[in-house]
């Protein structure tokens, strides 16, 4: 077929367009025929969000088991123990006579904290002195530590406030004014955007974007690698028709893009609603934001796959990079505290901007103007990776033709 | 060629070294990946606890008191006021841009209300989408508020003639809390994460490398040559193949152990020797898992997909970020099937709690148990290796006919 010489521009365009569509459909055929690719593009994107959402479903620790050593054995100390047990965070699972006894269950990970009320606790309070309560935190996980601090601080401060008012009465400040003097001003805590302070609400939106990024990356590199291996076409299989690689690039891109618009809608819009993760963003803004994201990831993956000779290469070498990308996004260790070198390094990857943008729109309800930085960055990445891909194809073609 | 199995294993191992060096991309990328991760995580969080977290303030009172509060907040190392806003909407927009993690809202008339004993309120808004930054900045704001309110109370008590610390403190804070953060007194975030994340990366590399090195023999039809180097003994062929990897990855793992506990001076209240043994078993257990997976699915592409799936799930099932017991019951059981869970427990026992070794024996046993796995798929794997040649020849002939 050689009708590209037709003088009519319109026909030529139509012809090119038909080639693009043909290549897109061909790409779909390749994906559906290859069970490995189907698993990555459709299986992983379907299963991973459900799997991880289910595992982290519970959001926080409730009734974390702790031990209490109440050497005081007074009305006041028993009241304190009751208060601690009543917090939603803690459960007094054991009461011991001394610290030594608490070691065994602590070392066996049956309890994740110990509260020690000394013998002189009640005496000190009766004598108008400052009493001390010791708390021991299991530091193996941030969640244990946070739960212990939340529960113990709340319980002990509450008990302390009662005593404070009593003592002020004794000092001659009484009634409502004692209460006011005890806390001259109040402070209200308002949690924005992640009210349950939940772990899933914090982690899952990030994981969802990463799933899109990584399946697309591994899928494209796998596909390119296996085409190369099977040597489907005489020259580089990337270029199904000699010399014409623009239709190839556009056709492939169109295939991944249309496929992932559907995948994105499921992962980014349906999953958060189904599992009740934060989702206060405008769905249209999310879709609009993810257009440059998808294009950037597609061209980035195409560029990398220029260097991939085998089907497995990327999947053997790069899975660990998922963890790096996760931390480069600045969702855990805060972005404001990432050293500049790593911050710059993070700008290479679409995931960094994609994750931040999704958190801001989806979890915090930002509009497109507020994610302008990420949005523009993704378009710049799209342009850079597109040009680089074209450039790399060119070079590759020249070397293969020789 | 000697017939002793040791000799056979040595021959296969020598062949494996040569193979690894002749296509060094996988060897190099594994080593570089691990070294890169050591560098990345240990420098990323080298601060330990994030400081100077950016927050914003809306000071509509603009009194001497509100300015004092602002000064106190800025004096604390943990947070830094980077934005002053006229309205909440303005501040919220900046929070949505990710520029600030918390907002302090002081309403007009704060000082006047305070002096008139009307107990005014300050509102804090914390963005817990960034759980770590949000929690930490809130913790700091509460602390400063408590100090401020203590300071004001102190002044009114002093006006009543109550002076001196020993008289003031029992009223200001009747019950003091004495917090012991076992083995990690600064609540160093790097310690929480790197201790498990880094072995996590290592196990991912081990599984992939093991699967690849066996699967590629089948894919490239070199099983015949591989087997004959081991004098037709599948046991010798397998052992000889993975032994060089054991050496390589144990070296990388031990490097991490020394880097963390000696170089970075992370808490180590037990013995580095036990940690090193744990690391050695950790490497072996994951090699066993790699063999198990390729034995179960003796086709490189399938085995690799499963390997990635398992290796990434390991990070979840270590239970170092989100505790296993907070997961749904049905999901908890699977924790047993991840050596990293046992490694995590050994690390907590040795490095953090510094407990007697008898508490860790069960976890050491747990890791050793994984070494049974290759024997479960031994027959299947042998069949795959021995019969691979024949099938492949058949296939390629079939392909030729097609073309």
C-alpha cells in the first residue's frame, strides 16, 4: 500500500489516522493475546486496589493491650486505671505487682505499652505534691507509639485536671473561675481531610496512583521486551513499518491511554468511594489532572523500553523502585524536609507529581488552580519524554538500518 | 570430573559465577539497587525527626498576647510559621496546595477575653492527609499551648501569693508524665522505617534474582548444559546455582546490618551477631521462596509476576507500619508466610528491646522452616528442568513449521 503520495492533504491525513487506529487495535490484540500482559494491565489494576484496601481497612488500632502496675492501690490510682481502660485506644489487658512481671508479656509482644503508678502516687497527691506516672512505649512501630501517647496522655491529663481544680479551690480560687484559671484558654483541634486520622486514608490514595504508574510502566516495558525477543518484524519491532514511527508512537499511546482512562476511573474514582477513603475532590478535575499524568507515564515508559531487550528485564530489576517512588512523593517523610538532591531526583518521575496532585484534589478538595504546579510539571514531562522517545527511536532506526 | 557431590556443586557454582559475569546487567543492577537504597533511605531521613514543619497563622487579634504565642511557636524547633493569612479561606487554599501542614486561628478579642476570664479559644487545623507531618505539628502545637496556659495560670497564682516551683508545679501539673520511649528516645522516624524497609528491598532483589537465574536456563534452553555440569544431579545443579547468590546477598545484607547499627548508630541493645545470623537466614529463606515459586510455575514470565506480587506484599506483612493485629482476621494469618515478619520480630527483640535470645528462637525457627520449600517442589522442578530440553525442541520445530 503506497497511497501516501496522494496530493490531497485530507486523504493523507485520513490515511495516517487509519494507520494510527490500526496500530492501536493491533496493540490491544497483542495485550489481550498475551496472558502475562493481561495480568499486568487488567488483573493487577483490578486486584491490587481491592487487596490492599481490604488489608488496611481498619484504619487505626483500637483497644491496644497494655499492662498496668498499680503500686499505689488507692481509690485515685484505680480511678486512673479505669480511665485508661475506657479510652478507645487502650485496653488494660494485665495488672501486675511490679515492673519485672510486665517484661514477659512485653517481650512476647502481647502488650505494647506499660503504665507504672508508683507507691507514693496517692500520698503525693494528698500532700499537695506533684505525683509522677511512668509510661513505657513499644517503639517497634509508629502506630503503637502514637496510640499509647494518645491514650495515656488523655487519661492522665484528665485525671490531673480534676486534681488541679481541687487544688485551686484550696488556694482560694473557686467555682467557674477555678476552671477558667486551670485552662485560661481552650484550644480546639480540627482534623482536616482525614478525620479518622486513619492509616488507610493516609496510605491508600498514594498506593492507588502508584499502582497506575507501575502497572503502566511494567506493562509497556514487558510488551516492548517480548516483541523484541520474538523478532516479529525484520527491523526493530517497535517500528512496524520502516521509516514511519510517528503513527507507531501515536497508535501505541492511544491504546494505553484509552485503556488507562478506564482503569483510572475505576482506581481513582470508584475504589475510594467503595472503601470510604477520602474523596472530596471533583471527579472531573481528577480526570483532567490525570490526562497529562497518563501521557507522561506512557512516554516515560516508552523511553525506558528503548533500552529493554528482554521481556523480564524491567520486572526483574525495577520492582524495588516502587518503594523509592513512594517515598519520593513526600507523603510520609514530609516533602518540606526532603533534601534538595532527592527532591530534584523525584522530579524525573511522573509519580511524584501524580501522587501529590491526587492527594490535593481527591483528599483535600483542591481545584485545578491549586495543583497548577504539578499539572504544568506533568505537561513538561510529557513534552520532554515524548521528544526524547522520538529522538531515541530515530537513533535506533538509523543504527538498525545500517 | 570427580563424582563427589561437593565437586559437582563446585562446578555448577563456578559456571554460575561465569554466567553472572558474562551478562553482568542483573548482577550489577542488584548490587547497585541495594547500595542505592542504603544511600537513599539513610540520607532521606537523616534528620531523624522532621523539623521546622511549615505551618500558617491567622492572627485576627493582633495583640501582645497573640504575638507572644507566635514567638513561642517560632522558637520551637519542630514547626515554623511560613505564612500569615487574613482569612481562613486564604490559609486553607495554601494548605490544599501542600504549603502548610497546620493552621493556627486566633479570633479577634482573644487577649481581651482572656483578661476578662471569658476563656477564649484558639482553633488548630491539622492536615492529617500527611499523617506524619500532621501528627507531629499538632503534637508540638498542643505542647506550646499547654506551656502558654501554664504560664498564664502561674501569673494568676503568683498574684494570689503562691510562688516558687515546689508550690507552683503541683498545681500547674498535678500528675507529671514520665515517658520512656524504649530504645528510641527521640522517636527517630528513620529508625522505624529503615530497619525494615532496607531488608524489604533486599528480599525483593533475592526473590527476583533467584527466579530469574533458574528461569532463564529454561528460557534459553541451557538446562542440559547446566545439568551436565552438575553431573546430572539436580540437587547439585540447584545448590551450585544458588550458592554464589547466597554469598553475594549475605554480603549485601551484612553490609546493611553494620551500616545501620555501627555506621548510623541505630539502637542496638542486643547482639549484632544474632542480627547477622538472622540476616543470613533471611537471605536463605528468600532464596528458598524463589526456588519454590519457579518450581510451582516453571515458566520465567509467570514466576516473575508472582515473585513481584509476593515481594511487594512482604512490606505490608512485616507489620512495621500498620500492625498485623489491626488487620482483618482473615488477612492476619498470612503474616506467617513472610520471613520478613520473623526478621522484624528478631530485630525488635535484639536491637530495640535487647531481650534474651530464647524469646527469638521461635522466629529463627520460623525462618529455617522456609528452607523446606524447595523440597516441596523438588520433583516438579526436576521434571521441568530435565524435560525442558525435549519440550523446547519440539516447540521450536513446531514454530519452524509454522513459518
